[in-house]
C-alpha cells in the first residue's frame, strides 16, 4: 500500500529548517515535480549553503526544467562541498 504525501498551499514556505526544505525537495523530485522542487531546493541551499546534496538536487531540478546555465554552478558547488566523493 502506498501513501501519497500532499502539501498544502504555502506550507512548504513555512518550513523552518534547511533540512526540512531539503527533504521536501527530495519528495518533489521523486514525484517528478521538478518545477515545484526548484523554489524549495533554492531555500534549502540558502539555509544550508555547505550541504552538497542540496546543490546537487537543485542542479538536477534545473536540468530537468532545461535551465542548464543555472544547473552548472549548483553542480560545481556540490562537488566543492563534497570533496570526499
């Protein structure tokens, strides 16, 4: 049995931490809502600028909405933030 998570209008903007923004961004990406994930992941990056995953996921969302020029700096930031991988 699968449960669908529904987000009410405006509730994503009220999430207080970058970690919660990142988690919501992951959910939206899994649902292939790339355009919806962008503002959420932009807030996650702003709240947690050193988290490589946030940058990588934002880059992925940009690529899937054909915003390649916006994706490149996010991927570079992800690599710079995660030098071990």
